[in-house]
């Protein structure tokens, strides 16, 4: 018998007494994770950021001098 604290058997008994509360918390977390996973936007497969970057650096075949005039 442990005087200052709880034994693992006592901790297990306390968790078993509050099993519905523990189970409900785990269910709420699981539902939240499922909802967040279903709500994410799917990528369209296009990488536009790199194309815009190279176009800004002059990747397009345009004459910049004519563009200034």
C-alpha cells in the first residue's frame, strides 16, 4: 500500500469510474479530426506560383525595352 499517492490499480479504477467522460472526450476529438480532414480544400494540381515567379523575372520572351517605351 502506497501512503503518499495512488497505485496504478487506483489510477485504473479512477479512470474506469469516469469511463463515459473519457470515452465522450475521445469521441469528440475523433469527430473534430474527421471534420477537419473532410473540410480541407483539395489541390487542383497546378503549380502557378513558380510560373508567375519566372514570368516576373523575365521568363517570357518579351522585349523589355519595347515594354518601357
